[in-house]
């Protein structure tokens, strides 16, 4: 499963330790998005779709720790 950097970061922020828990958290967060937050909505939808399609074993193999250093270098 090809997870983008942005999807991985989003999943890291809402990770509960289980695939099902993460799906619940992302769905709940999505409900709070404003109508103009289309980019975040698309990113969330993509992450939810990929999580739904993967197995628990594939989820457990993901490295879901935020990479703040990568984000900081991207901003420069």
C-alpha cells in the first residue's frame, strides 16, 4: 500500500494504536472540517480509504510517528 508522506503524518497525529481506532478518529475529525477545508478533506478521505483496504498486519507495519524534522526542512 502506497501511503504518502502527508497521509502518514495525518495518521500519526490521530493514531490510537489500532487500525479501527484510527479510522474512528479520522472519521470524527472529518466531521469537524469546514466546507472550505477541501484539501484536508481529500487527504482524510484518501487515508480512510487506504486504511479500510489494508489488513491489520499491514497497519501494524506502518511507521506512524510524526516526522517533524522532514516537515521543517520542507518549509525552508
